[in-house]
C-alpha cells in the first residue's frame, strides 16, 4: 500500500498539487473547489494506482487496506469533529468512484457508510431526527446489498412495497420512522438471506468492502460497455473518494440536486437544475425517482437557490467550461459534492464554445481547439415539420432536444436487435438507468416513466445525441405482455412512437421531421478556424 492518498478540505495544504490522472476528476475537482472557498465536506481520495493494483492482483483483498483506511478516517475525524463508529457523535461517509475520464453513473456508490445497530442511537442523539436515522440506515443496507453482494433491487423493492401497503402510503418518502425502522430490519434479513452472512456491524469492515466494490465496478458490464462505446482505455482505473456525509434527507429544508451551469441540450446560458426535497443524491442521479422540484427550491429556499446560481458563475470562471455539479442541502445549508465538465449535445457544445469566447472565459486558441473537436457537419437537430396522422398522447420532461421516431423496444436487447435490423428503436423503460447503456446507444430516443433530466442515464443519452423524455407519469409498462400504455392507450412492442424533445410531447405514429442547423454559430466557428493571415 505504498501509493499516496490525498486529503481534501481537511485543514492541511497538499504537499503538491494532485493531477487528474492520479486522483480522478472527482477528487481533483473537489480539491480545486475547496481551494477557491467552495463549501466542500472533508474527504480523502485513494488514487487510481490502487485500482490498477487491485485488478492486477486478480481482484483479491489488498494487504494493509484496512489499516490505511483507518488512518485516513482519523484525518476525517479531526476535520469534522466527529468519530467513525461513535455512539455519541458518529461520522458517516460516502464512498464514490472517480475516474480520470468522465463516466457518469457507470460505477458504484455507497452512502451512509458507518451506520450500524450500535451507531443508530448516536446518530439519533446527534441529529434529534429519528426519521433521518432510520432512512439513512435502510439506504445503507440496500446499497451495500446491491453493490457489495450483487443483490437484485427487486428483492428490496418487494420489502418497500409491503411496508408501504402496511402503512397505507404510496411512497417510501412518506413512511414514518417506525415504518422505516421495520423496513431496515427487513433489509437486514434480505442481505443475510442472499449473502448468507449478516450485514457487517463494524464501520471499518463496511468501508473496506465498499471501497473494494467500487474498484470491482470498474470492470462491471455497464462500465466496460461505456468505455467500448466511447473508445476509452480499460487500463486507466478509477480513484475512490471517501467523504463526510451530509444529509439531504434531514427534512423539509433539506434535499439533493444536480445543476448544469448552462442548458446541456441547447447551450443556452441558463441554470439547468433538478432537485428533490428530503432526499439523498442517489435519488436524483439514479433515475429511479423524479427530480422536478427545482422550482420549489427557488420558492421555499430562495437564499439557497441564489447561492447555487452564484456557485455556477464561480465554477465556470474556475474551470472555463460548462459544469455539471452535484450538491446537497442540509437544513438550508449548501454543500458541494462534485463538479465536472457537463456532457452536452454537439449543438450545445458549439454554442457554449462561442459564447464562452465572447464572455472571456476562454481565449481564441482554446476556442479553436474545442471547435476542432466538434464534427461541425453533423451539428443539427430535428424538429417536427408535420404531425400528419400521428396523435399526441401525453407530455413528459425533456432531457434532450430533437425529434425521434421509431418502434417501441422494452429492453436493451430488443433495442439492439431492432437497430441491427436497420430500423430505429425507441427504448421505453420504467426508469432512466445506466444499466441500459447498450440500449440507449442503439436507440433513436428514450422514454421513461421515472427519472429526471440530470439522472446519469439521461446525461449519457444527451451526450450520445439521443432524444430523451423522462418522468412520464402517463406511462405504464407490462413487460410480461411485451406492451406499454401511454395515457391509457396500449401499444405493443414494435408499434411506432414519436418523441418531441423540444416540447416533451409523445405521439402515436410517425411525425414528419426536418433538420435545422445553427447557422450563426457555424459561421462564427468557420471564421475562428480560418488560418491567420500571413504577415
């Protein structure tokens, strides 16, 4: 374990500036944010070299890892004034991946690490919030079971539904702390039954297992598929960042969100924000829940919303590019958890370069370099020229501009088969999940019942230039019957739908489309690429 580790926001300057290759974008950008005074919770990062060693050694336990983690946790304890495993003032941590290349949602995360039966009373004493305590514990047990032991989410979902029915509630968000306490016990039983051993009650054992699971996820199916689609090397490895937990599930003045500093579909300079009250970050980015409360954030917590808008400006000044940043609000206090250059459509990429040049964020040389990376001949998007015989069915939230016309495919395998047969599929799914990366890549468009504009899968779809409509409340899926209902009307797999990403409308049948191009920005790009006159 001779590789260096890196402390962030722990009160001591790094002996030397880290590099992206060493600690990945998540750790590196956290370090930069903390350096310019952003509210970043204390963290440490295990660099990419650890992951490469783990893979080289055959994905076996690494000698000395337990002791190394214990030493770095002591640094977090000193920075936070909390104690890992304490029964009075416990420190909980998140464990997140962070490769030197952006791979949104392709690797794993475990939150609330450090909770156990013995620690529960301490967190209750510290927060005075029993619902927060049991909500956090049930989340830990579920994510640990799924990420570390590979337990199917369906096994946990069944327990959630049973407790919701018992309490007469439609959502786990509405369960009180007593129901959540019982649900946690259900989850502990699920883990023990499927893993054939109890959920670990030692916080350090939890942390070590979570770190190893994140390393292992580098070679998970969806991560490998993503790297293949984007031509990325398998040899880079991922860093792991361990950070003090902040609680978006602490009540009505708390929540979790993701914001883009500009519209990633159009490039317009406007804050593009998804937020969910009384939630943790995975609720927003996982695609399993809707995240449409950004407007309510501005209404009910205007000071926080104003702070987020100012953060957006500062991040662009620091990084010189559109940023996508994740944040948590705990008791009306903003905490930043990560930032990265935001995935965008080619249309948005062109506009952002020109606008950033005009605003003085970048110089001409940098603008030329970025434009050279855009296939200008392919910068276009479709719009509806004529609806014709198609019928408007319903409305959803648009996560990407354009129009997609194709036949319904209810899973990635079907979408891939339709594409390989030379036809255009529309991938129709319950949620926007990164497990569907191959189906998203094959599809002309994506339609989901749940999820937000900034969920990881929506981000990936947008980057791939796919029309993506999310949070369609009028969509119901019958996988067993290979059919879906939109606004009460049933459609078989293979029937044609049209998705209007400009307005969020869903149509039965095929609309007629026409391509449009951003002529003004293309002209500016051509001027920038012209060779300088010879003196």
